[in-house]
C-alpha cells in the first residue's frame, strides 16, 4: 500500500510544479462552459422547453455533465506514449507491480489536484446558477449516478491506455488521440444533449461507451431515466470494461514483444 501512496504523492509534487498550466487549462474549460450556458439561454428565449428540457434542466445538464467529464478525464495517453518512445517501460520488467496497475495509481495521483481545482471552480459556477439548477433528492438515483461515474472513469482510462499502447507501432499518437477525443465529445452529448438527435443516432451512442461519461449519468441525475434504465446502463458499462480489458491484454502482449524485439 505504501508504494501506491508514494506514487500518488510524487504526482502531487509534480502537479504543483505546473500550477500555471493547470489554471490555464481550467480557464479555457470555464470559457467553454460559459459559452454553452449563454448559447442555451439565448436559444430558450421565448420558449418553455426544447426537446423536453426546460431552461433549468438544460443548465443543469451542462453543469453536471461537465462535472462528470472533469471526474472521468485523464492525461494518460501522452505520458504513456513518451515512456514507450523513451524506453522507460523497460523498468517494469523488474518492478513489483504491473504497468497497468502502476499507471492507474499514477493517474489517480496526477488528476487529483487538477480535479480539486476544477471541482472548486465548477462548484463556483454552479453556485452562480444555483437558482436555476435542478436538485433531486432520490438517494437511489444518486447512488447509481456515482457508480456510473466511477465506471466511466475506468472506461476512459482503458481507452486512453489503448491509444497510448499504439505507440508500440507508431511514432505519434496525437492525431488518433485528438480524433477520438472529438468523436467522444460529440457522441457523449458534450456539445448538446443527444435528445436533440434522431432515435437511431441515440441508440448507436448508447451502445458505445462514450455517452456514459456525460449524457447518461446526467440523464440519470435529472431522473429522466428510470432506475431500471440506469441499471441497464451500468450493465453496458461493465460489458465495455470487460471488452476493453481483454483488448488491453492482447495489445499489451503483442506490443511488449515488439518493444523487446526492437530493443527500445
């Protein structure tokens, strides 16, 4: 247990060195959120509802959804790519913990301080719009919401790990990473609620893992999903976690063989 705590505290120390980067990154996020709130407020002018949402529900959707995004995000791909290219992966041949477990603990440490900064600023915005936020008190819905967010973090982590692992075969992963990020942002409902789109598009999005890091947990919080639908969503997440883990084992096995073969 001590070795995991050492990893986390080391990541905290490194994060404090890059305080300006963290603040600048979060400032950009805040501008995006404020822009979305202004946009939706303008679109609701003269309307009571849009696609079944009131203005209060839409504001809640944007703020709670972005809070979920903050909790589930990570920066694993860039660091993993660098370690593969630089040969730093070799040390894990003799380390007492596996690389997957190591980077999971490391990312928990790496994102925790930026998460706290983002959380404080996000709560600040939510307090500004407190009168327009929808507050639900269903304990069961909220418990399912928390479980779904935890699973979403794991799914995002596994996807980032797979993208980073492509560095075994390619020199750069930035293009693939950015493409998947934009696709994820669109399919997750990060730009607008999926309810505005055709039913077929929603069905496809719900079959993929991305919607569970924004749209679905927010719908669950707003109680636009039944408890059964929430449990079904968690079931889909578990299936994706299992599939992604199997993909990771396969890619890792083949990637490390190539890594050792070329003598990186």
